[in-house]
C-alpha cells in the first residue's frame, strides 16, 4: 500500500505546550510481515521490537513469523490534551494499516482493533493482546447498533413520538403540474407565519409579487373563531388522510369550526381531461437555486410571457362550518382574508358587503366571501347560533387578483361541486398507481399522501412534455430528485418518471455537463444513475435508443473530467477522481460522494448501452471499472491515515475523511477550521461523506470497510440512529436495509420521519430546525425507505418484507403490494397473519418477462415464535425468511406454528 502524506500542513509550533518524549507500544495477535511508522505533528525518535521474531531499523520493521509481537515507539511531541495539530502516529503495514492520536493512548481504554488484531498501549503496560481483548469483552459493553439489535422490542412510531421533535409544517395546495401554489399556515403553533391563518400565493417557491402590494410578497390573513388563545385547539387532516385537500377542526369552547381548503380552477372543470400545467422552464425559473445556460435563458424569455398571463386562474376554495355544540346560544366569529400577515400590515384595499368582494385600490378582486351562500356583509363578523345551529362561511381567493367581470363569474362557482371534482381528480391519480395496504395505517396513508405531494410540485404540461421534479422550494437536483423519480417508478408511474428524467436531458449542457442548482457539481453522475434505475425498472429500450447520444455525451464529459485528474501528484490520493462541491458548503475537493455518484452513473450508462447493443458500451464499462478501482485505492489510503475512534463496546474503529485532500474526520478538527453549517458540525462527515461509497456500489455493503463506516457513523454522528439537521442525506438506512438489520433500520426509520414530518398532514421539513417546507427530497427518501422495507432487489434475488416491523404480523395483520414495480417488473404480494389459527401465509407473483431467480420472504412471528412446519420453500431461521429457489413466477408459502 502506497501512502501520500501531507507534509507541512500541520507542522505549526504550539506555543504554551511543552514537548516531551512519549512511549507507546503496538502489540499484534499475529504480526504483519513488514511495515513502517510515521508521525505527524511530532517525530519518531525510536522504533524497537520488544516481543516476537523481528527487527527494526529507523521507522521500518519486519517480522519473520506471523506470531504475536510487540513494537515500542518513542515519539517526540508536545503535550496537547485537546485541539488541532494533535500528534498522529500512522502504521503502514502489509496488512492492517491504521492511525491513532497519540493523546488517545491510555491505560484504562487502550486502543483495541479486533478486525486488525492489534492493540496500542502505554509502553509500560505489560498486557498482551489476548489480555486486553479478554478485559474489554468482560465488560460486556455494546455499541449503539448492538444495543438496538439486542433490545427486546423493535422501534415503533408509538415508542418515539414523545421522544423526538413534533413539528408542524405549512401545507402546500395546488392542482398538480401548475406552479401556482398556495401555502396555507393554519394557525400552526410553531410555524411563525403570522398572528392568524395565513395564505401565501406562490409561483413555485417564489412569493407572488403584485403592483398592488408595491411588488412586496403577497400574503392574506384570515381567521375563524376568537383568535389565538392559551389552548392548542386545532387539529388538521388531509382528505381521506392522503389527498391535498386540507381539513381542520377548531374547538373554540362551544363553537366547533370545521374547515376545508383546496385548490381548483376558475372556470374549467377540474379533471384529467382539462389541459393544465406550467412550462417546466418557466416553473424552474421561479424555483430556488435554479441555473440556466445562455441558450436556456433565451428559450425561457420566449415562453415566460404566456405563462405569466394565463387565461384562467387557479383558485383557493375555503369553507368553514361553525356549529354550536353548547346548550345555550353562542357566537361564532369570522374574518375574511385581507392583505398582510398581522394587524399592522395593510395594503390599500376595500371590502364590499353587498357583493362580498375584497378589492385592491386598482379595482382587481382578490377574494370573494359568502355567509350561508350569500355575500358576507362584513369583513369581520359575529353570528349568534342557537344550540346545534350551523353557519357556513366560504371564500374564494384567485391566485392573482381578477377583474370585476371575472369576479362576478367566479362568485357563481359551487364549493361543493369543486370539492367533489377535486376529490375525483386526486383519486384518479391514486388509481393509476400501485396499491399498497399495510397494517399500520399511518404509513399506508403517508405512502399515498407522499406520492401526491411529489406530484403536486412536479411541474410541466400535461398530458405530455417535460416535467421538472422539484424538491420543495428548490429546482430539481440530480441527487435530490432521484428518490422522487425512483418512487414514481416503484409505484408504476413510468411515464411521469420518464418525463421527469427528460428535464435533465433537456437541460444538459452542450458538453454533456448536467447542472441545475446552486453550483452543485454532483448532478451529472446522479442523474445518469437515476436514468439507469429507470431502465432497470422498465427495460425501455426505445427510450434507451432515443437517449443514447445524450447519455454517452454526459458519460464522456465525466470521463474527460476524470482524465484531467490523472496527475502524478494525485497518485494514491485522488488520482483519477474528480473534484467539486456536492452541496451548499463550498468544499471543492476530490469528494467521495461526488466520485461515488459519478462511478455509479457511468456504470449504469454502460449497462443501458449494452442492453441496446451500443458499440460504446464496453468502453464506458471499462472506464467505470477503472474509476471504481481508483476511488477504492484512494479511500483505503486515506482510511489508513485517519485516526481511529472509540466505540461503545470498548473496541476502536478506523475512520475516513469526506475527501482525499485531508485525513481524519473533519468533526475532530485535526486542522483549526470553523465549518459549522446547517445546524450541525457533522455535515461533511455524516451527510456528504464516505458512506456514499457503499450506497454508490464502490464498496460492498458486507465488506469490512463498509461495516467500519457504519460503526463509527452510528457512534459519533447519529441521534436515535438518525443523522443531524438533514437526516435523509445520510445513506446508512439503505445499508441497514440491505444487510437486513431490522431493529437499527426501524430505529432510523421511525425516529426520522416522526421528527421531520408533520404528523397530521405528512408534509416534511427539509431540516430539523424548521427550514424549507414541503421538502419532497426528504419525503422521497422516506418513501423509498418504505419501499426497501417492503421489497428490495439483491442481484438476481428479491427480498420481500426484509425489515418490516414484527408487529405487522400480529394476528390479522395483512400486507398487500398490488402492482408495485421492481427490477423484475410488476409484483403482486399478499401476506396475511392468522397466528390465532396457527399460521402465516404469503403469495408472491411476478408477472413480467424478467423474474428473480430467488425470492426470500421474511415473515416474522409477532411473538418471536419459530415455525414447526414450512410449505413452499426452505426456512432460514436466522432471517426468519422462506427462501424460494428457482422461482417460477408465483409461489405461496405457509408457516405453521
């Protein structure tokens, strides 16, 4: 193994600290044949073999046998208990190379690396490797992952809901494809959106600007009830738990207000037969972080005017039914929308009680209000209700204000008719998707609601044309749009997935580079990967042939970019690896995440080209394989140079930096940096770091280095086995699913969505500090995690229910996957627990031309019982799975208890 050390970077004098000689010992269970030591921020003054058949000269050593051995080191270094520029000692050996902080060597907690069969001790500590191992094991301590695995109960929503954050999120309402969005903050207790209910019309994520408000963002304030009191007395729910139609209930003492909000059209029927949508480039231009080439700017200029002056507005329809539930007459209060977010925010407007119109000084109408079907007589009103009496308050808010003439026509619209249309519209979309039925209704609803949340802000023209798969307030990003598009594939929306991919091909630069957001350099590889995933789902050879030239152009762009980094000075530390930023931090380095996505994207292109017999497939495939080899070489080199860290079970673990230009975990501050961002010190290491090499198939999930990555990530960088700030950027739950780590997987799964998603409407924040609502990148990964839990491909095998909760298989529990899509085509899976009658039964059917060779169906008994008889396959007791070899296309299995 060849190491490239960074010299001169850390060799700064540390005033105030005294330099002294430190003596430590390295003891092996089985010695390596040879090796050497290196000290950074210090110097080696002696290397001496004190046990075993070996010899040392200078910093180098060798052993003539692989039996136990011990080397004593003398290091001249400052006495520095904390801070940067710490002394690091590196062992460069024929096997088991690693590094450690000199200051970390203690008698009570010796550095014990069982995977390498080595310990590091104080020189005067006489204990052998075996003695250290025996003592550490006798303490019977566990890592966080081990504790989760050993726990008697699995994590559930009920077990975490009071432990993690409970955050409400503003609701986005719209009509799908159209960038005219209404954000509704329904008097949320923690949203800081104003002193009442606030409606914010937006174009994509950009606030609507009007001349009537002097081009300031448009907001409308309204309220039902007396105002904000000491009680948190509002509950919210989506239509049927899943549709973007918002229901809320306010219990204001004896008056109950039941309100409904949704978006429909001004004139035309709201149905799939009505052409709707916004040109994807125009929508993109109103999304956060968008980027355009000069040519794209020219095209945008030609399209923008028409899209910004539509012949028909979208309209927010609102109805609140107030009921007196008391035994005596009580008043109900209403305030219809007016501009602003507080009592002091006022634009020039007027309210006309004769028509119910709220009008700007320009004469344009921004709201039409009704009380029991007639014009609302006052902007603010109190209505006395007898016991059990009801009153109905309604208003209609066009996205942009309309003329008096159009307002007169709009006032005739029936709330009930529009409500029925909206329900039918969204139900039709759900009917076109795969059907998933689960024992846990919250998760079942979140899958359906999530699909519609993604669809709501996938902008473009229906029924055909390019779609922009936005990720919340931001433009599409190759990395962050990936789970959105792949969930579309998984649910059978192949056309929507394909049209979303076209966005990245349409916006491809002339040289093949793909970049749409905020200067991110990672999009080319990530977009190609998702295109490859689309092909795996669909085997769409027609699309592959049509897209081959663009796929190859982007592949060649990556290859040329890589060639520019084949420099001698990068040998072993970034050779053949591209450099650039992968997210917001301006870290332009040879990042493992960047190169992981580039490799997997290139690999998928080779796979697609090979499937259509393209002559360039072999060349691209060889380039991908060489890239993977270079990434692995650099990774293992910097891993050996990065100091090990302690784990909860008393062992120590190697680490790796996020890029090749440095060594060690950035969060350990080997250099005096200040890089806190996005609410945490862990961004570079945990969310943008080397764990992506496992997800991107550079490292196998079950190889030792991958396990080491997971081990130290879980110990240092996770809380509730979830990452900080933006937890869905950490790819560890894919690895946990892949390895069948059910309890750790479920801890991550429930802790993350319970904290980040609104528990009533299922909308996600981007960050745990309440930034960026309706973040469909986060929601997309939640949806994909659920997909992996239910079914996951593994080469030519298919895993079913690999990490589902055991509780789902309690008596009566039923799981149905009807029409979900996989690499093997459509699947139909049904499982039903009848443990009260002594059995669990499941059927798996693959109806496409591509079938898995092996199907593994995990059917865990809720009470941990083992079956006494198994029909349909071979039982694997360790995984609680029935293994069906030579799968023919359909199988029924039964476990008898």
